[in-house]
C-alpha cells in the first residue's frame, strides 16, 4: 500500500540499482559519500519489527548481499547499517561504505564533518561503481525470491 | 575470541540487561536517551556480514525482540537501529527508543541536538525501565536458543 505524501512511496528516492517485488536498492545522492545505498522496502511500513519473520530474513539477507558486495568491490574501512526513519517513516536501510579518508570518519555520517574528503579518492570510488552496481543488481536478483540463503 | 584492547571484549560496555552465549544486551549511558540499548555480539567480529546465516537470523531476531519490547512498554515515536562500529569495530547494534520530545528528534542521535529534553519526560521513561528490562531479559532468554522464531 502506498501512503500519499511519503517520498519513498511517491518516487524511487535515488538512482535505482535494483527493483524487486518486495524491496528496491537505490544509490543516495549524499555529497562526499560515493557509496551510500538505501534498501527501501516496497510496502509502506514504519518499523523493522512490522515485518514478519520471513520478510525480515529476506530483508536482512539482501542487506548482507549489499554489504558483501561493497566489501568485495571497494574494501571500505567499515560498512555502516542503519534503519532510522525519523523523518521518513517508511522502512529503509542505509548501507554505507565508509573510508578512513571520508569527510566524517570515524564519526557517523550524521555527525559533523571532520575534514574535506579528497576529490581523487571520491573519484576512485565512483570509477568502481559500475562494476559494483552490476554485481549488486545481480546478487539481489538472485536472492530476491529466496528467503534464507545469503 | 577476545581482542585485547577492545572495550567491548574487555568489559560489558554498559548496564547488563541480558547475557547469553552469543550476545548480550546492555543499556548505554547516553545523556538524554533513557532507552538506548546495545546488543553486543559475544565474539569479536567487525561486520554484520561476518556472521553466518543462522547467526545473523538469531542476531536480528533478538534485535526485533528488543524493538518490540520498547514499542510495547514505551510507545516511542520511532525506534532507531544501527550497526556502525567505526570507533569500536566489534559488532554491536544500537537499538534506541526515540521520542518526538527528545533532544535530537527527528535528527539521528549522532547529529547536533535540537533542544533540551524535559527532565520529567526522561524521568517518565526511567520509571518504566524496570518493567521494560525484565521483559527484555525474559524475551531474550526465551529466544537465545532458537534461531528462527521471533
């Protein structure tokens, strides 16, 4: 069910990487974070625990696929996962590749910046994104019908 | 395996609410957030995707139990979930009851404060915590040997 006025019901919310019946993956346009993805649940639900067990497992298996692909392709210093939704209470997982050179590391992306990230490093991640996003789409297409296998 | 020098290997990291063989739940001492919990994985692992599928499901089933208990006992405006670990790369999930009156809402707890929370509202949550934490311990004790039932 779509909720009128919800930005994640009304539009994709970012660059669409994968779309399946239960969720989609978008690349968020967040300055300084070239590998900031969001897994958006298709149905308008507010809390993670609004999902049933099989849906939760499917959702987190997909989050893990994204995390693993980020690790393989980008070798980030850390991956950050978060389901907040205070502003847009439509279930979505932030999945963010963090690097020790990024503008906020080791702070969360929502904390104040600590430095300006070097543009050549951001460009390096951007160059790897084509391969990364092909892999992301492929992994999620394989897994989207499967409730338990990672 | 414990990692020397890791604060989540060396100590509980907060007020212990529940401890099982695979994870523990602690209440974090974060000023202004009276219902800020952390589910800490016992083994020193860095990323969520370092867990195998059964461990991941066990972990998220426990996170969901905590979220559901927070919802039942406190009726928060929103629950926030996050696995960041940039500073302490030992797998832990932040599980935070958020209220529209709290100091940072609707911003993340890591963003700048937007107001001072009213002490009487914080005290109201603190009074509910005894019942909440008994329920948390009971739910996690029941679920900790069970890999799939929420």
